[in-house]
């Protein structure tokens, strides 16, 4: 991803901003930490936070593999395709390169 400021379709502005800072923001929908009050039975109010359930997922977009922080809601709704490593693929690749040299 170049520093030109363009964002690929499907990724939120949070993805471009996250390259500079580490934050709890979903790269797809932009869901972030929410703030509010915890209210007891006696109606006492204290501040609290709700953090999104984020997972690190390897994905491929436009030929580039990268790790994205995705909330489980976006992951569940198939908004992004996980890149799955195939067991034994590394050995097959190395064997193919040795025979070709």
C-alpha cells in the first residue's frame, strides 16, 4: 500500500490510519471502543468501555498478503477471505526450486 492516501474498496479509513498507530479498530467496518456508564441497581453510574472483539486475520488483496484486524461480526459475514496456509506447501515449493536449478 502506497502512502498516497488511497484506500482499497472494502477497507475502512481506519486501516490506512492504523499503519501509523496501533488501535482497537476494525479494518472493515471501523468499529471501535465505545464508552458509557455502568449502572448499578441503585442507579449509581461509573464510566466503562466496550471493546470490539477483534481478531488478526491474514488476507490477500490485490496480490499483497497482509494481516488485518477484523471484528468477529465482519469475519462471520464473509466480508473478507482468510488466507489459509496449506500444510506441506513450503516443502513442495522448495523441492520444485531445487530440481529447476
